[in-house]
């Protein structure tokens, strides 16, 4: 049977990530052995390791009902179980957004959030912090029947009154389509669950893959968290169309507004034309069938604004059947493997590039800091050796003179330390001002006041004005933060220059930093708000409470997340700015004490000059060996970061 290229490449990616973690752990162990580690460095390394170990690859599947979305997930990821795990049949099977992942700290189970939680203002992300709010159903991974039965629970519905459905945001009295779904007794069926998480030990999920299976396109509008959080942050989005229906108007609208990259990144956005087996007409020859398929692809590409090569025609049902029955011919005809290869080409290299760049920048900075410390130690030992070798054949007065000179150097440096402490005080003041601008408490107060203004508003104009002010205030805070960041960098530039000239410390260049990244994230969220709600028509079309309690809560949750990331990144930057100087100051102070102690011991005849020189020469050789080790570690780290590219080339060639 043909290999699953996506599974194979993802396994290679996971092995690369694990090798990178092992190499970083080796670096940390070496730092500890050489007594080069400290609490600050160790914390930075641990944060880097945590990010790598918790790294996820998110793939979202989006489609209208009956497009074969769940069947495609079965064909790509679960065919190895020899059965259809996710429910897939005519009509509507996925009733709520369903996340498939694996967390080894939790039991194999399905956690489902009751639909009643839609009456609260909390987002699903917030509810994830409270497991007691979810219903949990366990299943046996060794029993296909147990798994299939448990997975069907996600599709459960219940009949509720129209008033209740309207409160949930799942019924619009002005919608003709919703009117068709009303039962004879005046009730309407709604999903039992708002969101589901399936914790499942599938090999790909164990390696960090997360699959998001969304319900029909109407859920895109009723659950804003999908549009503002999950879809934009997915590394790949598969938009599934059906060959037997073509591209509908609602599909064009959703593609353009939420998926194609008008607001978000465009990489990893793939359109899939499913159910091509409906074109396999035995009364037509193969050439006619391929012409009709090419026409469908061309039409779909024109409507979605894509190149025809970016539309992937498949038959998910036949692909699943072929994999289950090991039918190579049918599998090739289903073209599922072509989609898997395209997904591999789009998804894994892009994800690898992000992880590699983030890791490389952090590791290079840490290794550079280690090099600075070792260079300072090497320089200090060299200075001591020069002094002691210069004392050969000298009388006691010369030794005493040298001792007094080192004493003066030490006193001058300790006076410089007072200036350094004053610098630390000013640095803390600037830091406090910076975190006041980006403070989470003041942000939450701002969110609360904006929400209250919108709830109390009687007119659309007031709501729009409140939202405009909300984003304007946030942008002002970030721009003001840049001013503070620039002042801190300039101050540190001056201090590095001063210490370099006065005490011979190595001049370092404080790393640059800007809040532009977070400003861009806010701009994306602001565009999302304006596209959906900043026109009078949309304000009328959406009930005011839906805007304030659902859309705004999700929007605010995303803004808070952006500021949390900004706070964390700025905190790491501040450490990177001050840490090299702190390390050099400590090392220089230690070297001066050692120099003075060495000369004192020789002056008092507690040590012979030659013994002390021999001892320092041994230390010099040891530090040189450490520098060599560090260069080897740096080479290993670079090789580990570049390793996957070679592996990928080999995998694709195979």
C-alpha cells in the first residue's frame, strides 16, 4: 500500500524536533557541568524546551454540510483502523466544532461542553480551564465499536423551543432557511454540545497534530471564536467543496471573508473538490470524465480566486475504501495521496521554518552570552599570567607595588559598580513604566469599560464609537511602549560603551525590539471587527447582545492573549538586554578579587610564583577547552536546526 506521505513527513518533523530538544538539553547539562549556568539562563532554556515539547500543528477542516468533510478526515488520518471512526453519512453529522488531539496526562476520552454555556459570556477557550463544566465520555482504543459509539455522541441533538434556540444564537426568526427546520410541534433541533475535544492516542496526534473539525458554514458566524482565533491560527485550513454541487454563494462568502487571507496569512489555505467519484460515469470514456473534472476545477478556481493547480479534486469515500481494502488502483484514482502530498508541502515546511527561526534566535543569543563569560574568564586569567610572569626575578617591593595597583583597579571598579546599581534603579523605573502601559490589569479594566459601554448603548453609532476607542487606546499603548523600549536601549548602549572603555569589558550590542508584531495582530482583529460589524446593515442584522456577549468576548479574549504574549516577550527581551552586562560585571569583579588574592599569597610567601603560574596556565587550558566545547555545541545546534531540511529532501526523493 502507498505510504501516507503526510504521516511520514510529520514523523520526520517530530523526530527533528525531538533531536533539537535533546541537543538543547545537552547544552544545558554542559552549562551546569562547567558552572556557567544561572537561574536566568536556566529559565530561558526551560521556556524554550517547553515551547518545543508543547509544539502543535493545527489543521482545520471547513465545509458546508454534506461535503464529505468528516469522511476526508477519516481517509487521511484514520484509515489505518480499518473502519469509519468519525460519523460520516448523508446530511449533517458534525454538530459542533470538534478538536482531535492527544494529551498523555488525560484519559482517552471525549469532553463535551454543553450548548447551554452559549448563554454565558465566556469563550470556549476560557471553559477549557474548568474541566468540571464538560461532560466526559471514555472509550476503549482497542475496540472499534467503543470508539465509533463514543464519537457518535458528538453528533447528538435535542429539541428546544424557538425562544431558547434564539437565545443560543442558533435560530433567526427572520431566516427562511431556519423556518424550514422547525419541527411539527413548534420546536427546533439544536446540537447538545457547543464544543468537543477528543483525546485520542493516534500516532500523529501523539506527535503534536491537532485536527479541528468544524460544523457547517453557519457555525462560522454563530461561534466567533472560530473566526477570530481557531481558523486564523490554524497552520493549514482545508476548505472542502463538492463536485456534485459546485461552489455555492455561501461558500464563496466564507472563503473570501474567513479563509483566503484577506485578513490572515494565506499560506496553508487549501481548497478541496470532494466527491469526484460522482463524475465516474461508466457510459463515458476516461477522457470525457477528465474533461468534465477539469471544467469543475477551473470553475471552482475562478470563483475562489485561485489557480486551478491549487484546487485538489479527490474522492474521500473511495480513498478511505481503498486504504481499508489495500486497493492501490482505487487509491490512485481517488487522488487522496496527491492531497496528502500537497498538505505536506504546504504545512510542514512552513511550520518548521517558524520553529527553527524562533529557536535559532534564542539559542544563538544564549550561546553568545556563554561565549562572553568564557572570553571574560580567559581574558582575566591572561591578565593574571602576564602580571605574575612579569614578577619573575623581581624583588619584594615590585610585588607590593603590583599588589597596590590591583587594589586600586578593584576600588575603581567597585566605584563603577555604584554607577551600575544606579543604572539598575533607572532600568527598573523604565521597566515599570513599560509594564504599566502593557499591564494586564489595566487592560482588563479597559475591556470591562468598553463592554459596559456597548451593553448600555442605545444606538449603533455608540457601539461603533466604543469599539473604535477600544482599538485606538490599545494602539496608543503599544506605540508609547516603543518609546520606552527605545529609551531603555539607548540607555544600555551608553552604559555598555562606558564600561567597555573604563574597565575593558567586552562591548555588546543590546538586541533591538519593537511592538510592531503585536500592532499588526491588533490590526487584524480590528479589520475583522470592521468587516463584520462596522456597517449599519450588519449592526441591524446582528442582535446587539450577540455582538457584545459573543463577538466582543472572543475579540477581547484574543486581545488579552496578544498582550500576554507581548508581556512575556518584552520580559525576555529585558533579561537579554541586562543579562550580558550583569554576567560581565560579576565575572570582572571575581577576576579582580582572584588577581589580588594571587599577588597577596605570593607576597606573603604562602604560594610560590611558579606554582601559581602553573595553576593559572592549567585554568587557561581548561577555559580554552570550554571555548572549544562551546564551539562544538554551537555547530551541533546549527546541524540540529538544519537537519530536517536534509531529511525532507531524502523523504521526498524516496
